[in-house]
C-alpha cells in the first residue's frame, strides 16, 4: 500500500535505465530518469524533489555498480548520499549494497570500503536461485556487522524476499 518512486541513478551501464523502467512497469512504480550518461547525482536530486512534491512514501535510488578500486566512483556515492541528506532530513534512511551470491572473497573488501564510504545499513544478496550459496556473506556479517536484509531468488518481482537466517544456514549445508 505504499507509494514508491524509483530513481534511475545508473546512467552509465548500457540499458540500465530501460531495465529499471521495465521493473517500474512490473511493480507499478514511477521512474525518475535522465538521459544515459547524465550526472547520477542530478537524477537523485530530481527524484528526491519529486518524491517530496508528489507525496511518495518510499524512494528507491538505483545507482551503478561500484568497483571499490575506483576512487572517483566511491566519491560519487558520497556525493549522492550528501545530496539526499541535504534535501530530505535523515535521508538516506537505508543504504543497501547489492551483492551477487556468486562473488567470491573480493566481496568482503568491497563491502568494507563501501561501508567506510557511505555507511551500509544492509546487504541484498542476489542470484541465490542458481548454484551459488552466498557463503561469503557470512564473513561480511562477521567482520563488518552488516545484516543481510533481502535475498533475490529469481527474476520476478516476488523473487525479492526478506532474508531468513535459519533458512539460509540450512541451504548452505544442503547436499
């Protein structure tokens, strides 16, 4: 029953905006976008303004994937966070890092640097519908004390689910 707005802040990856628009249609959400190659911070700024003006309950800001070794991309994330906080008191209220379950131990150092840069509040672990078990997330939880909040188990809207720790541990040890 919440009114949700999506912000297409991934302006660099080919077809990212179009992909988010498809998800917007599937889920009944409006998408705020700029042209491909636009400044992601400008997209997020416009989305925050739109969310406030139109009475949205939730704004989900999608940003490009970040390589922790690329300083300029990490600085851009800090800028996006500053803009959100300046334009809406207390924002962002949640910062989720999306991790592919097939990612190896590199995910730990990636999460550590992301957390230092923007303060991650949770992990969304995707691609758990395949052969990946996502065991690397245990190290992230242990070292960084960042909880897993969501898991992705498929390609549909209903395939993004709340994380259930007991079920996850059981799945890790299944044969």
